[in-house]
């Protein structure tokens, strides 16, 4: 039994191959074997089934790696194990989720998450939704979605994206795509910046998540849209739409779906439904000239015919 945190060799039986593992003996009184570590995006996690089966990256204290599904199965079926998930955002805010039991099935069963115990911690029980699900990669589709691969849809970006989740407004479960609070960030940006996103994602910071991410998220499942506004006097209003979807770059990130409206501030987005996105350096609206430049001082939006934003 390891007594200090570090890299060790694990052999589960006399016939098994030795595997390099990292043991954390400090967190939650120690005794943790690290299954996955992601820190700085230095390792590509968009990998094949074989790579996820065998593991990849370099095991270490400050390196990025995935231990491997086969070893994960052998380990979790050799005894009773807990699962601990730790997350830290760019601002240093820490959260964790802990599960009293965790077990992964065989390759024949597509490494199904066969057991996931009781949840505790400061992060929500997001993993609970995937209980009893099989593992999928872009080249082996084992999800429950008919006719399409969730892994393939979500693998178009091979790097992690920082997001802010609001778990309080409207009963929670909201991913913030734009936040403007005090004018500290300039939103007069070019096409490339609106594609990739800008600003610093955080609870009280100003940012735009990015059109590529917005398309990727909204095309992966059914999503609602909530718009919240507070004026200088503190008066609050909202608009809520039952469906929201953004097309890909080939369609200029067209607002391809905008569902039924409810709220207190009026259905202001409706004139922009089915409109393409425009910036001061890329004009995709229907009017002669540029709505962004000629009418809105270079501001970007899904302009139709230069109406209000």
C-alpha cells in the first residue's frame, strides 16, 4: 500500500501486465488511484476505441492522461471502490462529486458503467444520468441515440472549453453563452473572435462563449434559451424560448430554431429567427449594406433587415 503520493507500478494478478498508475495519498485522506487527469489541454482526448481501451498520455503528478478502460474494468471488479471527481476552473474555484460505489463492465459489455453509488459533494450529480450507459468513441457508437453518434458530434473540438453553469436560475441547468455586466469587455469584435469566443468565463465576468461551441452544444440535443436583462435601476425581465439551435459555419451560424416564447420583456428575438450571424467584417444580413456597420456601430448579431437587437 502506497504511503505517499506518486507514480507506482500496479499488477492486479501474477499473470497481469504491470501498469503505471498515479496514487493520490493526500486528497480526502488518501488512497485514490487517478483514472483521468486533465490540466492544460496538452493531450488530445479525441481518441479511438483502442486508445481509450488501452490508455494514453503519460502518468504523472502534473501530466494529462487516461488510465484505460480495460484496466479500469479489471480494477473496479477486483474489489469495492469509490469514485471521486474533482474540478477546478480558471479562477481557481474548486468543486467535487463523490460516489460510494463505482464499477465498469467488460469490453464485451462495451465497458458499461455497471455501478454508480450514492452521490455527495459540491458538484451536482451530473454523472448519474450516464449510469448503466455503455462507453462510446467517435469510431465506436454505443449510445442510445438512434441514427447518430453523440461522440462523433461532440468530438469536432479536440480541446476543452471553459463554460459557466447557472444551477440556480429557473431551477438550474443553464449554460451561460453570453454575459454582459459592466462594459469591461469590448464586444465590437471580428468574425474569428465571435467564432472562437472571448472574455473570461466566470460568475461575474463578461464573455461570449463562441459560435463554434454554441453550434456544437445546440446541435447535440434539444435546448431552451433564456435571456435575462437588468436595467440600471435594477428592474429585471426575461424571455424564454422552448427551442434554440444554431447551424454550423457553412450556414453562417444561422439561428435555425427558436421555439415558443414566454416571459416579461417581449419576443424581441423573433425577427431574427432563421437569420445568419454578422460582424463588422462579415456581412450576412438581407439588407443592402451592413446592418452591423451602418446601424449598430459594428456590433455583431443575427441581423435580418437591420431591426433592433
